[in-house]
C-alpha cells in the first residue's frame, strides 16, 4: 500500500510531495519507506524498521496524521479508463 501526498501553495512557492509505503524485507522485518521533497525531483528517502506489522502500521498512520496537519493532501489514484 502506497500513500502519495502533495502540498502546493503558489503564493509561498511550495510544491512538495510526500510518499509513504509499508514494506517487508527478506528477513521478515516490517517497515515504512518514506520519500519526500520538491515535486519534479527524486527527493530524499528513509526506511524505518519495526518488529511487527502492527507497529509499522501505527507508525504509518502517525506519519499520515503529521503530514495532514502540515497542509499536505492525499493524492487519490486515477482509475483506469477515466481520463487524465
């Protein structure tokens, strides 16, 4: 599951993205992969690892809440066959 978020404010020259994804490595550890930065760039990456899937899911939801509080909006996926 991947969550893409955007924050755009042309008056303040803000055009940023934030992407979150639950991951699992070959050894069974669960984690949250984050990527963020200015739109149009690769941005920065970070992986945080947790002992259980539940801990990773709680961390993911906390990060989403933090980003929403800072003005980011969740970018909804475009369905196939519906234009754009």
